[in-house]
């Protein structure tokens, strides 16, 4: 218990001090009494007692040390000393804490995001056991037949689940309101170990062919949509217009296994038959399910992998799609099943942003290094100011270790304050980052609540930075020889440069690192600018996209086409409006590909024979701003019964016909073992981007929507108006509802859709520019500080030079020359480092090389200009030194 | 500071204090110095500078217990008394002192 008393005594120093005073003064009083009893006068007795007792304060201190944890007590004293030092120079403390707060805050924010996207385990039972099971597909999804085969054949899992992502319209008609959802297998909740908050979870008994549509709500959706009303259980909710019975509400905190996306509700796989048709369940070509499994206790990952690879042939043999060519059939059968740990869920966000986040982590770590260098420089500067104080303390017997500890306490206090301010900044910064990741179609949902890992990271960064910037200055400061204290004001006429070389090295380091970051920012900005100004083959501004879904209207076959024609006519009747329809819109994420057969063309690889398709109506190219280069647009003559026609882009013409003049030629589409009727090319359009702005436009064929014998219930209306897209939206909605009151509509701006397709590049460009600017600012402050200080220390020298006839311009040149040397070395080192590391950036870039000379030249120019400003101010001050004043000061 | 002849030998202070407390019951710091001074026929004098840190260390080690009390002159004083642990420690210290004294004596006799 002794340690406990000592510890508690540290916490109540006043009481301890008072008790010691009482005890020791009692002793003195008794001594006085005794001396008086022997015949001394009161005054003499008191003096004698004090003399015998010795130094009262020292006795008290020595006794006190026994009663407290001496190290903790001295730590308290060190902290008080550090706080006093900060109060004495608040400017220094503010600059130091602010640069550290920005550096540590940026690191904490980015790490918080990495933690949420890549490290956090799912809020389910024993997430570490979960495995993801995938086939060859690039997205890691399988068809329902494959899932059912795996489920029924496996014997290594205690539970296995499959789910597919879905989006349900909650509104019956008019503008659509979507809920994000998952179609889940019956054992979804039991495998994950997620309990019901209310009602019941889905079970195996809910998942059978021809099942009744039921749904489980997520806790958050239940609160937001129903205000947490328990009576909704047992009632129905309309999903895409179909009633689903609400079975229960899942435990709070569980929003599915996708990181970055929050599921509102869950419905059994079998219910896809209700609103998706039976194809999703029965077709082996429809790949859309993610599989997750939990191995039986004692079964290792290797055993699972071995078992899956022996199961795979039978699974794929049983599910091989009909209507496939022999080649693609054997490709299908060659597939194998893999298992990978899935403790932190499945995330599109992770694959989209994982590398970008790691890159940003490197960037912010460099920014923090620059901030550290800055604070170290400030501390070095201050150490020279405190030289005398420290020399005196060394002279009167302070231990060097003790002094270093005291100075380090000051550094750690600075970094701790920086970390606290940084953590607050990070709270705000992480939220801002998540907002930047979100787009209008899907809000990104991430759990950013502080956890132990995040806290440990921030604490570690704080301690590491405190040590990094504090240790060397403390070491150097306490190197002073005690006798320097005796020499009085021992300022030399010229200050030696050598004592300051560490500060200069730090400046060179800062300039070098900030140049690397500025080059990186330039490359990211260049990439983003090129992506947004690339000739995409369409005009992104001014187009309103309206997804129309007439499934609720129960229109069948040709009637659907009539309803869409009626809508288009009404939209076109609006003043100043151009409109067309299409099946796919560019860079929407959707794609439609098919194998093409053309006379005189033999594909070198299977990929070679694949073209991208779209189905569009007349006026599409004019509305989208895609130029028609030859032939004609679709028109009334391209009716259902007329010969099939297509408009192709230049790449398609060149690929399959080796000429851009392909009007009149024909091609066919491979459909399983058979081919379609010949399709005649009636027009050639310029290349337009399809899936992404980054990829070159693929060979693309546009079919006529008017010739579709099985019209879909969905179609996108592309509407171009003179003014803003938002202004025209209400009129368009009214026109379309007038044609069909049950249509459900989703509005989007094409420009926003294009912007969102380059969200990652925008994020990288924005953040790298911000951090590059921050790095440059910090380096500039560092340079300014060091040069100002150097000029102040050299006042006498400069005064003498001027007294001896040096011109002001010569003094300016002298100081600027020094700046130029530091910056020159820094830029050279930074350039070498940037060139060496720029290769790592290549994967993020578009339209420019990692060593793009214009970007690098620009970055150097900016760095040098900023440095010149930072150096000129001290230089000018140096040139204004009055020689008489400077010399008289000595 | 000049060393006085009657300085308590390093390491014996705890022994003397524990012995005094064991013999006399609860005592305050001043009474301990007075007792040692008196009983040693004024040969030994405890330095205040050593006494109080030593008392507090013994208290932390659990050999003595302290409590505030009032003297006959109606002054507040901190009284120390020996604990069970302290008695065991006293036995150990007495034994080691005896060994030390014997050893020293043998060396002196030999010369």
C-alpha cells in the first residue's frame, strides 16, 4: 500500500506540506522550550533551535521526498515548469502547437478513415472466424445455383450465407425514394450471429422457392422510417410496389457486412421472384451473390481451402450455363473456389479507395515530419536563448540527464497539446472526408467512433513526434559548458555558422519534403484537370437524366414502348427542351457487352471480339452532344418490323471493319451457340467514353430502342434544356406523370454523374493540394524563422560590414545567397526523391507521366518563389541595420 | 559541514528508533531524540535532518504507524508506534548489529 500512499500524496501536495510543517515546527517548539528551561532568553533559544535544526525547507523537502513518488512529483514540477515556459513565450507555443495539431490531426483523420474502411471488424459474433468464399469472377460474386451447390455440398462450415445488393423504391409512383437492401439467404443472420432487436430474424424456413415476401428492417432504418414503433412488426412495407411482411428489426449497430454502405432492410433470396423475376435465382449467368462462411470449430483455413478446391469441379459441373460456346464452357469449368479471411467485411469502398488512403497516409506522415522539423527548429532557436539559464543550472550542480528530462517534458507537453487539438480537428476532418467519399446515389456510411486503436495511434504519434523534435535540441542545449555562464554576455562578433548547422539541415529537409508533396499535388491536380477536360465524346453540362420505371403500371410488351413514346413526346413538347431515351448512360457504372461476329474479322483473343452496347432512341447523339460523323440518326423508319440497324462509333468501325467508313456494312451478335440476324450499320459517331473517363472509348454499338421486341420496364430519359437541370426537373416530372401516373422516377444531373465517376481523383487532388500547401507553408515558416534568427544574431557582424562600407544591396544579397543555398540543396534533394518515388504514383495518374516536366518545373517555381519571399523579409531587415546602433549595443 | 563524533552510525538509526519505540510505546519525533540522547548517557545525538526522513520511510515500509495526538503541553504532535512488522525488523536489526559489533571487536582485539 506504500505506493498508494505515495501516489495519493502526489495528488494532494498542500495537505502533505501542511502536515510536514506541523510536525517539524512542533519539534522546533520543543527544542525552544528545552533551551529556555536551561536558562536562555526566548530570542536566543529560538535562534539556537533553528540553527540546530538546520535548513527547515531542506529538511521538509527531504522528508517530503520519502512520502511521495519522487519521479511523479518531479514530473509534476517539470510540467509546471514547462507550462510556465510556455506562458512566457506564448507565440512560440502557439506556432508549435498549431503546426503539430495540423500534422497530428491530419494523421489521425486519415488513419481514422483507414481504420474504419480497412481495419475495423464487423459488429457480429466472432468476426475473426468469418471467411469470404469466391469464384473466379473479378467482383467475387457467384450465381444463385453456384451458391446453392456450395451450401448443400460443403461440410467444413458451421454456417454459410449468401447475399446480393439491392435497392428498393419505397414510393409507389412519382419521384423514387430508395432504400438500400440486401437479398439474403435464410442462414444469413444465424451464421453472423446477429440477434433481433424486435420481432424475429429471417431463418432457413423463410428461404424456399415460392416463399412469401418478408423483410427484416435494420435498427437505424426502423428508427428513421417508423420512429421505432414496435407495432410495425406484422404489417407490410411496399418495396418496388410489392408488399413485404415486416418480420422483425435487427440488433442496433448492425447494418450488413458491407463496409461503407449501410443496409436499410433485408429480404430472403427466394423473394427475388416477386420483383426481380426468376432469372436471378435460376440462371447461372446471373452472378450477383457474395458468399461468407464460418468454419466449424477446429477446422483451419488450409483445411477449408483444400475442401473447397475438391468441391469446386462438382459445383461448376452442376451449374454450367447452357447456350455457351465450348471455349467459354471450359473456362467456366476451370473455375475454382477460394476462401479469404473476412473479419472486416466486404467493401467496394475498400477496393476503390484502399490504395488512395494509404497514399494519403504517406502524405500526411510527411507533413507531420515537416511540422516536427519546424518545432525542432523553434526549440533549437530557443535553446540558444536559454543557453545562459541552462549553463547556470549545470554550474550549480543540476544533472544533465535531469535537465534533458525537463526539456523533453516540455516537448512532450507541446506534442500532447498538439495531439489533443489534432484529435478534435480529426473528428471534424474525418467527417468531411466521408462526405467527400459520398455521392448523390449512395451515401457512404462509416463507423468513425473513437476506439482503442485510434486512441493508441494518436498517443503513439504524439509521443513519437515529441521525442523526435525534442530529443536533439535537448541534447544540444545541455551540452553547454558551465563556464559559459560565467562569461557574461559572451556574444561573439560573428556567430559561428557551425553551431547552427542542424537548423540549416532541418530547413533543407523541409524544403526537400515539401517539394515532393508539391510535385505530388501538381500531378494529382493535373490528373483531375485532364479527366474533367478530356474530350469524352459527349457534353456533360446541361443534361438531366431521368430514370423511369413503369413496372408498377403492369404494362406488357409493346404497350411499354407506347407509354415511353408518349412520355418522350410530352417532354419534347416542353419549350426549349431536347430529349431522347437510352438504356445505359455514360460513366454510370452500368455496362452491356456482347460478342460480335463480322465478315472478314477474326478475333485474336476472346476480348478482341467483345463490343460495348447501348440501346438509344432518335436524337440521343444530338442531346448528349456526340457528333454524327457519317450516315444517319435513327428515325421513324427503324420500326420493330424493319431490318435491324445500328450506329457504331469509330473504334468499333476500325476494330471490326478496319475502316471508319463502315456505313452499310453488317455485323451479328453472338447469342450462346447461335448468332443474331444481321444488323446493318446506318451511322458512325465519334468515340464517346463508356465505363469511365480514364479508359479510352471502347468499340461501341448503339441499337435502336424502337426495334426492341421485348421492351424493358426501365428507360433513361436524357433531357437537355437551355437553363439549369434542376429548374427543368419539375416540368419534366409533370409531363411524364401525365403520360403514366404510376411511373416512378429518379432524377440526376449528368454533369454530377460524370463528376462522381472521378470522385477518387477529386479527393486525391483536393487533399494533396491542401497538404502540399500546408507543407509549403510550414517549410516557409521554418525558413523565415531560421533566417530571422540568424540575421538577429549577426547584427554586429552586419553592422561592422556596413560601417566598413558594404552597401545595403550587398547585405540583402548576402542573406538571400544563404537562402538560395539552402533552398537549392533542398530542391535538388527533393527533386531526386520525387523522381525516385513518383513511380508509385503512376497508377493514380491520367494523361501525364509521373515525371511530367511541366508539373515539376511548376512545383520548383512555386517552392523557390515562396522561399524567396520568406528569405527576403529577414534580408531586408538585415539591410536596415543601423551600424552605429548595432555596434553601440555591445 | 563538519562531521560530529557522535553522529549516528549509518544504518543504526532505524535500530535505535525501533528499539526506543518498542521500549517506550508511542513517541513523537522530539521525544525519540530526547530518549536516545538520555539513554545513551548523552553519547548519541540524532540529527533532525536524518530523523524525519527515516521516520517517514519506516512509516511507508510499514514498520511504524503514526497518528496525531496532543502533548501534556497541549501541542499537536505526530506520535509514532512500532507495528508487528516493525518488531520483526527490530529483531533482525538487533541480530545484525550484534554480529557487526562482534566482528569489529575481534578485528580490534587482533591488532
